[in-house]
C-alpha cells in the first residue's frame, strides 16, 4: 500500500509541478480534484503558487502525514480562485468548504471547537463569534437566540478574530453590548430627541443614552443612539453577509451606484460615507493575517502610537505602547515597558520615561501622531520629550470621565476630527495591553511569595 501511494504521489507531483507554473503568487483558494472531477480538498493560501508547491516537494513522504499522502494519491487536477486579500481567502475557503463538503476537509469541518460567525435574526441583528459546539444547526439557535445565518466553521480562532477586526472597520455592527435606541426609550433610559443622522462620531443622546464604546471608535453604526434606521441597518448587514459569502464585487457595484445617486441629490455627507467604505473594501490591509515577517504595510499608511500606564497603589508600575496603521491594530509592534525611574504613582514621570525609551529606537518606524492617556499636563510632558528628541510629532491627550471612557480629545482640531476613531482605538488597545502586562507581573509577584 505504501509503495502504491508513493508511485501515485510521484505521478501527481509531475502533474502538480506543471500546474504550479501557472499559479499566481497572490492570495486565494485552491482546489484538488479527483478522477471524476470531484473536489477532494479546498485550502487557502497567502501565495497560491508557494502553498500548492509545498504539496509536491522532493521530501513529501517525510514531511506529510498519511492522510495528506492518501489525498495526493487521488488528485488528478488542480484549480484555484484568486482573491484580492488574505482576508477574503479565509472567508471564501470557509464558505466553499461548507457548500461542497470535500472529504479531505472532514477533520476541520467536524471539529466542534472551531468558531463560527453568527448573525442574529432580530430587528437590529447582532454579529457574534460562537463555538460550533454551542450551535444547534437544526434550529439555528444559540442561548435561546434565533439566528439568521451562520458562517464557518473557521479552524484558526486567532486569525478569525483578527479578520473580524478588519471587517468591522468596513462594516460596523451592533454586538451584545449595544442596546438599540428604541429599547432604551421603552425602558425609560433616554428622553426622546432627534439624533443627528449620518454623523461619523455621534453626540450624546438623552440621559443614559450615550453612544456605546464601539460607536465612539467607529465600530457600531449608531444603533444605540438612533442614528441609523432599522431598514438602513439591515441593508448594512446584508452587505456584510455578501462580503462573508465572497461577493465583494457585488457590494462594490452597489456602493458605487449609491455614491453617485447620493451625490446627484447633493447628500454629500452620505456620499462620502459610501466613498470611504469603497476605499476600505478595495484596500483591505490584512498584514496581521499573513503569518509572515517579511511583509510590511505601505509606508504611506497613517501610524498612530498610543501610550498608557498601569499600577496598583503605586506598585509594579508598567507602561505599554500600541500601534494602529491604516485603521488596523498591529499587535506584533505593541511594546511593554517596566518603569525604572520611579516607584510611586508618578504617571507624568513614567510617561516621559517610556516615550524617551521608545524614541531611542530609530530603527522602528516613527509615528505620524502620538496619543497619551491624560490631560494637558500629560500632553505637554509628551510634547517636551518629542521636542528634545528633535522631532515634530503631534500629541493628542485623551481625557476620560469617571467611568474611564473618553470624553474629550486635546490636540490639533483637524487631526482629531480626521482620526478620532483611530485615536480612540489605539488608546483602548494601549490601555488593554498595559492592564494585561500589569496583571501578569502581579501574578508572578504573588507566586514568588
């Protein structure tokens, strides 16, 4: 049996190498076909040529398991579908596996620990990440919540979450933490007033009807503030569903038609929203999904670095730096700092230290803007460090309320207006990263006692 597989693999290797020469060096989905032209396996790739080539190397028997060897012995044809990005390849692969159910994808398809993207069936649908094992596919329910549709399963949970962050920048949605405006009215949480529609960053609404955090950073379209109608939001979700099904070209055509129609009616603000969405769709930045170190974002993408400190009663004080480029967080470039110069809760001094140490690393790409946690005091301290380093980088201070939510951004008005949502995202990431580092240090200190 082993020798038969070996002979078949050698034969298909020759077939494969001929086909590989015609494969593009770009993202996409590839297909292995059997003798009756049935699909045996569907996979995705950052580079179609490189990925498919890996199946037909000289040391195939040593590097591949019996499951893959058996599959290759049955392969009689190879095909592919090219995509514009790795993100789209991930989504298309899952959609096609669910549709065709190839026999050699069985292991992945049947693993109940994998994640799915679920969209609820309600007036303002929520978009959720759920475990496949928690789904009742027969009734499409999860935790007594009826679902409209489910995408997946996706075998790589980390990459799926990274993909969802990218998608949500293009198609903001409501999640489980967002209470829609009509429900707030019914519960008496807000006084009715007419919110400003189609505003990218909303004003506060009523008493407790503040925009949810995700609305403040551009990840919710304003369901919580009444800025978007049920009809418009459902159209928004429909486009998200088209994207998750690999139908980006259809969305692009719809948005282009809408943008032109809105411009003719002189609804320029709404037309500009469609324009931003189109640009994001056509320039998806999925560097975090590539899994390779030699890929860099274009140097033209706007880079924001945010800094935050964390401590407990002045002890174990630490700092963190987050990076957002082109509206997308770049976790591989986040940095942690153990504060050396102070022992008490002197946050201004701590901020000076971590910013000074960071700016000594000229091999790191310099930011286009810096966000710091605090007020004018922290802002001036950061500006002094930047100036002493011989640089001219604008600094934005993010002032928080008693609930630790951003209430004001201090800095250049034009910069704040243009990059507000990204500044808030960077700040949120720095705060989260600093807290995680501090918890880790406190846990280690506790275990040593």
